[in-house]
């Protein structure tokens, strides 16, 4: 009888020991399983919230202020007498603020057309992996407004403040393919309330493309290009339902004076700064300006050197 009790006690001890030693493994498996369901968001597709001219899929973060100073000099082919364009300078300074990690607002001012601009930028979908409902791309929505403050060209007529205004709306779809390469596309619509002539277009459509190739830990090559959809913009100028004979003598829209803006550059990260050197055929530095006002060509050597400086400050500390 005593022997049976010893055997029973030994079996019970082995069973309890097995349960105790098995528990950490069970807990570890639960942690691993929980980790498998965790969604990881992809960041740092671009080093800045803009590629060069256009917005990027990147955001600056909640409670962060991004002070941006953009310079664009004169044409390189203007010769030594103008120091290859360095005698002339166009500038935009701006302040972007991160309301949340997915919402940024900003305001800026350019000396080109003495123009103020503001925008709101929202990211409903961020590229992620793991977990449920992960996304292979980021989706960003941008809406902006511009207001020119140059003196009226014709003071003899009644001028309206609304005539100074322009608007743009943009959808950006982008992906960070690897640590060394990111790319995005950005269909864009620009509307001008007032154009100089009745044959000029009020609505311009374009598709932008931006890419970043990482060269070293702190440097990267970037390219920013916008292709203006001239045919689409022109076809929307007149209604297709209108009688063709009635439009025979009607003025035709002028879209061929638009040149596609192309910019290439290098990002250099230095602590809290992102310093960017670039070359571009565009003068303006907001969407309305560089999409509708670019008339210089890379093929003719009409290129401008410039630099962008971005400095971020934490205004509201994260809790």
C-alpha cells in the first residue's frame, strides 16, 4: 500500500513539473502568435515630405513643425555675365505642421507672382505588412489653394479677389520597394479661376512621378517629373455634345505652351536638416506654379540650379 502511494505521488509530481515547465513555452507561443498579427507600418520612403517640387507620401509626424526654405536660381545658360544664373534668385519659404501622423497642414509664400499657398495633406492608407488589412502601398490625398498678390494688370475694369485664386487636388500612390528604392505616382488637377486670355485653359490635368534611390546612409538621388495631359485638358475645354459646325470659328485652347516640369537632385541628411541640391526647368515651387507656368526646356539647356532646406522642430512632445 505504501509502495502504491509512493508511485502515485511520483506520477503526480512528474505531471505537475511538466505543467510548470511547459507553461513558459505556451506563453512564448502566445507572444509569437500575437506578434504575427501585429501590423508594421513602413516609413522613410522619402527623406522629406516633398520629393523636390511635389508632395511625397512621407509625413513629418505629430506635433512637428517643418520649416522649409526653397531657392531656385536663374538659367544656367544665361552666361558668365549673370554668373550662370546665380545673380537671380526665386524663393519660397513655408511652414508645415503635423496635426497627427497622418495629417499635415502647411502655408508658404513665393516671390514668383508674390503668391501665398496653403494645403492640407491626409493619408488614409499607409503601406504596411503583417496583421490584418495590410497594404502594399500608401495612399495620400492633398488639396491646396494659391492666392496671387501681384497688382492688377487692368485697373479700368472691376477686379475680384476670387480671380487671384487657384486650386489643386492630388492623389498620391506610392510604395517603398526596398531600403534603397521608393516610387510614387500622383494624378493632379489644377484649376485657375482667371486666365489671361479666353483661349487659355482654366483646368489642367497632369500625372506626376517621383522616385528615390538611396546612395549612402545619408544621401539619396531623387527625381520629380510631371507629365501634363494636354489632350485631356483640351478635350474638356469644349463639350463634345456641342455642334462641330458651331465650333469651327471658335478659339482653340492653347495647351502646347506648357512644358513638363522635370527636376533631379540629391538629398543630403545632416542631423535635423535635409539639404537638397537639384536642377529643374521649373521656376515656381507650388503645384499651381510649376504645372501651369513652366515654359523652359531641358532640351534647350534652360535649366535652373536650386536647393531646398528642411529643418524640423518638435513643437508638441508626444505623450
